[in-house]
C-alpha cells in the first residue's frame, strides 16, 4: 500500500518497470471523477488477495505524474462510491501526496472479507477480477470458485464414481506404501488397504477419492480430463503463436517428471567446468526450482467443481517461464511464502498423499517440510538469476521465473573489472542497473529483490562502503547511485580476449553480431531478430518479441553501444525507430 512520498516513488518505479501494467497498482487520469471508470477497479481490488492501490493523476503510457484538480473532492468521491456502490462495503484509505509540484490522490483498497466475495459493482451488477493488465468481468465459474472458498477446501476427499482400487497404478501404489511404512510409526504395521483408507486414497465404500486418483491413478484424466498440464512455447521467430504444444497427463508423479523434462528439453543447457576441470550441464533454469514450482502447482491447484474446467499451464516465453494453476492460496499470503509461517495446504489430503507418493525413480513429489519456496529462491540466487515472482488473483495462482540472468557479457566483464568478489546476486544486479542510470532507495531495492528493510539497508550500505555507490539525500529520502570511480572502470577482458573498446593495430574495429545464443541474453537476440525486416519503434519491437518496454530498452541500449543498431528520431518520442546498422 502507498502511504507516503517514498511509497509513491516506488509505485511509479514499479509501473515503469512493468511497462504500466501491474497486478496491484492501477494508474488513472481524468479531469472529472468518473464512477464508471473506477467501479470495475474497486470491485477487482476488493476481490484481489491483499487488495490494491489506485493512483489518480498518474498516466500509464508513459508513466508520468500529471496531477488531479480538486484532490479533496476526488478523495470524498472515491470513499462515497466504495461505501455505497457495491454489493458489500469496500474499505478504502485515501490521501493526497504532492510530487514534483503535482498532486496525486492515492486510494488504498482493502481486500474484502472472504465471505463477502465476490464483490459486485452496482453499476452493472457484475463482479470483476484483477489480471496483470487490467480488470475483467468474472465468469460464472470464477464467481463460484470464490463462493466455494467461504469454507475450508475439502473437495480432494470426494469419491470419484465408477472407480475402485483397480483404478490405481500398481507401481505407484507399491512405492507409496513402502514410503508410508518407512515414514509413519502408526501406519507401519497396517495392511495395504488400511493404509489406503487412513490416508484417504480410498473411501469406506471402496471408491477412490479425487486425491487418491489424481496422485496414484492409472489414468486420472479418464474421469477428470482437466487434471492435466498443457505446455507450450510462446513467441520466437514465428511470432506470438504457441508452438511445441504438449498435453502432459497421468498421475501427479508422472506428470511432474514429464513436465520437468519438457522444460529441460526446450531451454538451453550449457557445459560449465568446475575448478577441477570437470564439466557439468548447467540448465538455463535451475531444475530444482522448476520441479518445486510445478509440484506446487499440481498439489495446490483448486479441485472444486468450478475449477475443474481449467488445467495447469506451463508457458515458455522469450523472457520468462510461467507456471499457473487454478485457484489461489489458502491461509497464507504471497508475502508469507518461503517464511516459517508460509506453509498451508489447499488440499490437505492430497498434500499428505504426495509427501509419500514418488515416481519409479524414488523421487517424492514434495517433502512436506515447507521449505520448497526457499529452495527455489536459493537455486535462483546461486544461478545469478532474479527472484521468482508470484501472483495470486484468487482464482488463479502464477509463478514467473526469469528466462535467464539479465546480465549481458559486457556487464559481466564490467563487474569483473570492479572486483565484485563477495557481492550478493542482488548487489550485482543493482550495480548493473546503476551503470545504466538507475538509482536505488531502500523501498525500491527491497521490492525489486524481495528483501526486508534491514537486508536492503545492509546491502546498499555495503556498496557505499566499497566505494561502488554514492549516497545522496537525507534520512527518509536517501538514494544510492553509481559512484563516479566505478562508472570509469573499463570492462575487463577474459583469457585470450581483447578488452571491449580496443583493437589490435592490424585489425579494424568492427562490431560483433550477437549470433551466439550462449554468449548474449535471449532478450537481446530477440530484439535483434525483430529488426531483420527493417526499422521498428519500441512499441512494435515489444509487440513482436513479447518483452516489456524496459527489457526492449535495455536490449536496444546494449545493441546501440555495440554499434549494431542506429536510432531514427528523437529520444523519448513514440515515433522514434531503430534499425540495424
């Protein structure tokens, strides 16, 4: 929520980073208050886990503070509409903040109580759902999903008509029973059928439960077709259409193995060498993180009747891997994930079964210790990648993994020349952003890298102590920018290489075409490929590649500095185009 000028500055930075689209922040501009413009957004934020913030007097494209006339009057209008214009009262905290001589009205919309959802706008008697790029009217199934969440989810214990113990996969059941006997003192001596009854795989009538069929069935999709995963590659040279589409089905352990294999097959694998000279495969996405996130999607998906019309989706885009599943979190918030209080199972019985269920190679679906998200974050940090991001809309939960470390070879060389030994992944990325003109505050740093205030303070202060960052401002508005000495450091050359910007006397200076997908980031290659047919604007490049405007700008900056792209037009103009040199 936005409470002061620092929070507002952070919110504006997030909008700019996300290209104007943000799940929990909405920017609006209008000369006079518009109930019809705010009705859907107020409804959507009230239905969104954690609520959201509306900024009146901020444009989205480009992100800019334009201010509002009569801020007090607009604040009163927001509160009045929130109280009277919906199926249940919406709590809104409003205040005004002056920035750069203009006034922004901030409306922090609180999430409605679970039993009040879905909150409907009286203007058209419709309930709205917040998505990453705006507000959408809920479908009947989505409304039913929220209504079902008025009580603790128990759908995983429901019997599946027409099933029996013969519907289960013998190999999966054998491994499951062996793991139960090895891991449970009470069930160790019980016969097979009693174990299956006590762990809710079977009902007293001999039918298989939904959880049992999903986790251990021969082919669960015979009875519930949408208990599957669809995987697809989006974007690329052929445009935004999906390719390499695959339906992944079977029981949970088999789907988990197949889905991880699919990601591994469709992403880059490099060979790296350790200090002893031994080579090993390094995957573009750490498979530990991929496996954990897919397992979470499988085990915690919504199993209620309205949600059974939807499946789990894996989408491999040019800049990220997206894993989404029907439903939302239960009993925890996104901010609590990975903490000691961040463990809560949506489907309790399915969760218990999956702590013992494993594939034929003895790999269990989940450990059941609540450490999975921490393992994901640790794996990404070790791979020098940005943190995973989570979005919970209440009816769909999404995990977004960055496609690769967003550090170009030039930036990596520059960091090496800085002697960045001992810096954290967050500090390395922050320095690169500083190199390209960004400054940091504690709030923007912790939001960007998923740290708490004290961690952010220590890391930023460490950069200052090392002489890499300079501090400006006073307490409450302190910012960190790249120190002049660091900005003058030249990129270093690796063994057998010529330092960037130099050439031997007998060789003319020629730019290197970014044709090696291992050496350059995927974003830069995608932008380069989009310019093959001629000049394009930033917006056209973003549309062609599926990248955000910030990512496009970052890649274009690298290509321009490499002498590979020229600019036609003025800086900041929407008509400016870029073409290959």
